[in-house]
């Protein structure tokens, strides 16, 4: 059976395409999700994509992933830098997680240099734009 991967995107990522394209690229979230589903297929992964601007909704989806998904790819957006609740949810479900950021958070403002998700992630990819999601799926296809 194909491994099931949940791809989550956090706040403001629904605005990709128009939001600071010099930082986040010109692809829309719909473009990225379409690419992730197609890439997943070539790797034998069943990819489901969701986006929310609401922290609690992301927490609920992480909780509900237990038993329904084999791994999670997440770009937590700004919640990376603030959310102990998302950190705790990942610890609670103990599923393999790959954290993705489109931009290189370490070349940006100091407040973006710390992520609460990184300590509970299997791996972290940043600075490679939408390619980061593809690489995350490749890593999961090898490791699951
Ligand atoms: C996306 C965001 O929305 C920011 O809040 C993060 C991340 C970086 C990204 O690069 O994808 O700081």
C-alpha cells in the first residue's frame, strides 16, 4: 500500500504567488500542491495537502494524522518561530516530520532563526523554494 503523506502549510502561505515573490517565489500554493501530489505519485506516495492560517486547526490536523498518515511535511510559516502547541502536537503523535521553508530563514531577521518545529523534525529544508517540498517527499520515499 502507498505511504500516505500529509503536506501542511501554515499562515500566509495561501498568499504565495502575490506575497513577496522575491522572497517566496512566484508559484502559488495551488501550483506547489499540484506538484507535490504529482511528485508523490511518481514516488509511490499518496499526498494530501492542507493549508490553514489558524494555529489550532494545524494542531488538530497533526493530531488527526495519527493512524491516517505515515508522515507529515510542514511549512509552519510564522508558527515555526512561535508555536509550542505545534511542537507539542508533533511530539504527541511521534510521526516522521520534515520541516520546509521556502526562504533561507538564517539569512533573514533574527526572529526567524529559531524554530520550535526543528527539534521534533526528522529533517529541515530551507532556502530552496518549492523544490524543498519535492526533496522532502523524496526523503520520505527513501526512509518510510
Ligand atoms: C514562511 C513564512 O510565512 C515565514 O513566517 C517564515 C517561511 C519563513 C518560508 O520561508 O517558507 O519565517
